[in-house]
């Protein structure tokens, strides 16, 4: 059996020691503040290690010793001596762990100023590339954008009137009224300022899951589980058109901002495009493998974006009726999406995460910095950059759009007599000004929210920590 070389044994033991230090050091994974004393110990030890051994040797011996030292030092880690520990204890650092200086291979020389003014110590081999121990690295400021302080939102009005779950909401472009659709098969129109009921529309035979108000016509569009898509004339308060073609329940509905077309998605895994005037189906956007549960439209390509229970988001070419791009970043059903009113970006929500994407190419930007850990049914963003997301467990979270920081976590309170399990929020929407938020809930109520004007940065401080890792999942 061959004898183990002492040098190899030493190398292995020092490697094991380095691993143990990296594993059990409390500073592992964190940047340590710069410490002048440890820097001085490191410099003096390096000078001693490099020059103290060869000081009294002849030329040939020094050359051989230098080669052996260089081979041994490539993976070695040296610990401070007993004297150094005593010095640090005298200075009140009994609990401190002195980071171990790494013996590095030869490299370009670097000059480091010493304690004495004017003196410069030249240390061979101290290249920045090799300084990998986290305890020796200085903290780099985070480039993540810091969120601006925002006041928390509070519930200021609860409207009762529906006899079933409230499933959808839409605002009038003039911002004087809003409408809600419910599982009681009615559409109710409410005054924004007072919250009073103005009108009730009946005609659907199942719960109403989608509503949209036209900006150019006096039309209100509704869609529901009865496979029907209806156009209501608000001057006559009656149905003037019905759009037939869906094979199952219709879950979402959107109007194109510049063309007179209507987009609907449902359980038949198809997003259908309708001509508002002629009631004809322009085309069917097929490609999803499961329910299409969220859709929005834009004036420029991609003009149609859909989210589905098959976990994908698709961008559609409206002229060709084909898919432009498919985003597969989510792991769970994409039940809600929100287009930013000013920026060329949108957010999508599923049970795993809330993600931001840029438009028109759909490049992934980042995740929101917290996880709501519930099924997110609806989301909306206003021009100030406040994103609101509503969950199945009654949680209403508010986010800073730019940084992804969650600055408020509100919890809805169920109507007296309701079950705690009826705290679900099914739909939400900002008004046209973005200063009021309306939520539609399973306890048959509609709740209105606004910013708390009495809040200050002192009463509600901003607790923001920039993320350490950049996750794409």
C-alpha cells in the first residue's frame, strides 16, 4: 500500500476545516461590516506567511520552499493565532468569530495602506477575484427600486342588496355609477357617490360572471354561466342583442378600446371575438387546453391577451386569429390579469405567484416580493401604481407596482349572519379616478375602499427589505 503524502493529508484537512467554517459560521451568506482590526491581522499574517519562511534561507532553498508553499497554499485556509484571539477578546469581541484569511495563489501585487500614515504594504497574490469568503466582502447597495410610502386603504362603505354571491363589477366611463352582477341572476346599477341602488336588470338565468361598459356607446355587456352574452341598451334598459356561440359558461369579458368588437372567454377553452353591431362571431381564438378565465384588450399588438386554467398566458394576432406568444411562467391557473393604465406592462396572478411582464413582447420582469398563498380571483391597478389583489380567503393585499413591495394586507369582514367561509372576494375594480376601490364578495355585499387620509409615515412605517435572490418561478 502506498504511503499518503503528508502534504496531501494537510491539504485535505484544511479543506475539511474550510467547509466546516463555511457551514457553521453565523456570517455565512451575509455580508459582514468592514473590520479594521481583522484587516490588520490579515495583512500582518499574509506578510509573515509570504516572507517570514524564506527570510533566512539560501537562494536555492528559498526557490524550492517557494514552490512547495505555492502548491500547498492553493486550497489552504489559515486561522488566526491564539494571540489574535486574545487581542480581540480584550476589545470586547468575545462572541465574535474572526473571519479566516485565505492563503491565495500568486497573482498581481496590490498595495494596501497600513496603520502607519504614509506606509504602504505590498501583498503579492491578493487579487479581488479570489476574495470569495462572504465574511470578507463589503456590502454592495441593492439596485432594487425602493417603494414610495403609500397610505393604507380602509373600508368606508358596505352595500347590501344582492341575494347571491356578487361575481362581477364594472364602472361607467363618466364615473357616476357602477354595475355589479350576481349569482342571484340580476345586474344592479349603483350610484358611486351615495351607494344607492338606481336600477336592477333581469334576463340571465344563471350567475353573471362578466360585465363591461362601452366608452363609445350607451351599451352594457354581460356574460354568465348560462352560455349567454347580452348587450343591454341603457337608454331603454333592455337587451338589444345576444351573442350565441359559446358551448359552456362564459367566465370573462372585455371590450376592445378602439374597435367595436367584444371578447369573451369561457369553459369551452376558447376566446371568441364578436362584432358588436352585427352579433356575428368574427373568429374563435383556439389554443388553450382549459377554461379561459381572464382576458384584456389593447389598441396595438398584442391586441388580445388571455389567461387560462391551463397555466398559460397567450398573446393573439387578431387579424390572423392565431397565437403570437405563449407565456408558461406560472405553475397554477391564471385567474386574473391587470393591464397598467400608463406603462407598457401587465401583471398576472395565480396561486403560486404574482408576476409582471412587459409588453409587447411579454418579457418576464419580476415576481411580487411576497406570496399571498391563496387562489387570487381578481386584481386591478390604478394610475398611481397601487395594485390590489383579492383572494379566496378574504385577503385584500395592496402592492407598490414599481418595486413589488406589499405595503398592506387587509382582511374583509363578513356580513353578520354569514359563514366565515363566505369571506371570498370574487371581483374588484378601481373607479375611473383610481381613488376608490369596489370589491364584490361571497357574503352578498359590495364593499368600497379608499385611502386613509389620517395615516402618516410615522403611524404606518414602510418596512421594506430588498430581495436577496432573483426568482423566475
